C-alpha cells in the first residue's frame, strides 16, 4: 500500500505539460510510422518496376502483376455497399481507364507493327513511301435519305480506309464526332419530322464547314462523323474548332420564317496516327465526345492519343 501510494504521489507530481508532450510525441510517432509504411509500400512497387525494367520478361511479369492488383482493387470498389461516386471521381476513373487502354493498345500495336515490318523486309527489303496526297475515293453510298449524307456503313468503310492509308503512307488523320444535344427533347417537342429537319440542317452546316478533302457521314441517329485526312494534331484541332463554331453560330429554325430554336451539339476529336486501329480511333473520339457532353453545350474535347484535353469555348 505504501508503494502504491508513493507511485500515486510520483504520478501526481508530473506536470500537465509533460503529459501533453508525451501524448503529442506518441501521436507523431504513430503518424510517422503510418506514413513511412505507405511510402515504403509505394517505393517498393517502384523499385520492383525499376529492377524489372532491365529485363523484358521480368518487366512484363511485373506489369501483369500490377494490372492484376489494380483489377482486384477495382473489384472491391465495385462491390462496396452503397457505392456512389461524385462526377469528379467518375471523370477521374474514366480518364484513367482511357489512358490505360490507350497505353495497352500502343504496346500491342507496336509489337504487331514490328512483326509486320520484319516480315515485309524479309519479303522485299523495302518500305512503303510517304505521301500526303488526299483520299480521293471516299465511299459516298448508300446515302441516308433523311439527312442527305452517307450512312453508317459508309462511315465504317471510310474510317477503315483512312486508317489503312495512314499506316501505308505514314501520315496522320483526324476523326470528329458530333452529337446533337438533347435530341430526345427535340423529338418529343417537334415530332419525328421536326427532329429530322434539324438533323438535315445540321448536316448541311457541317458539309459547308469542312474542307474539300473531308467527308461527313451519319454515325448514329443523333451523331455525325467527320473524317479529316492528312492533318497534324494542331491543324486537326483548328478544323474541329472551325466546325464547332459554324454550328454554334448557326440560327436553327423549324421553318425558314419561324422562330429560332436552340440547337447545340457536343464535339469529340481524335488524332488518328499510323497503325491506329478502328476500335482505338472510335474509342478515343468517343471519350472526347463524352467529355464534351459532361461539360455542356457546344463543347469540344481533343484526344491526342495520350491525353484528353478540353478546348475552351471562344
């Protein structure tokens, strides 16, 4: 009892400031320990990749493991009870998904390209010449009678031909998707005939805005596709902006003497490089279009093959 009492006296004699300092020290130690653990975990993954980078086989295995871990983490997120992400979080995930798909596609295509070039060199020892001649033989039939431009089958044939030309001639092209905003509302308000008139007027505006070498096709009921050959990234962006501005500045009317009706569109432009395939080009343009739809009326996003960029409304 005397010992316990003595201990109590000793504890009571410790100043309050000492207790506060001890608690603060314990907190800092725990926080540093946690931060160190997180840092070491991240650095371990980086060190593993750095060590593996000296060997193709080890690097490939390390990348595969990282992708597997990412897939498992996404699976846990997918199963999280009451999952509800903000618009910013959704946009972030969509952007990361697009970058990952693009990177994987480039790896596959780069390997395929090297294999094809190796086979071609063995066959004839030559490479195909470069050219910047325009594509003169666009597929323009069948025509969509409702809007007066080539229909989806022609769009698919033209895109495939343009991408093949890009690979053979080692040049870049552009793909622009244009989606009429709130088309279902126009359909409900003005009926099928009124909505068709707006689509036809939109097609006319697009045809007048493009260059002689470009072609406009109908991609879906409310979306057009513009194929823009032989352009670098900056030129393609300027053309896309000019087309966007033509739509933005046009006064849409159901009848020539009728009141003006607000008709806007969303624009998604993708840079098409040599050896890009059909699905990759459409995926990039689709991601750019989705970004514009989220942003608002008459917006343009550009996918340069690596990143998605918003072009500010002028």
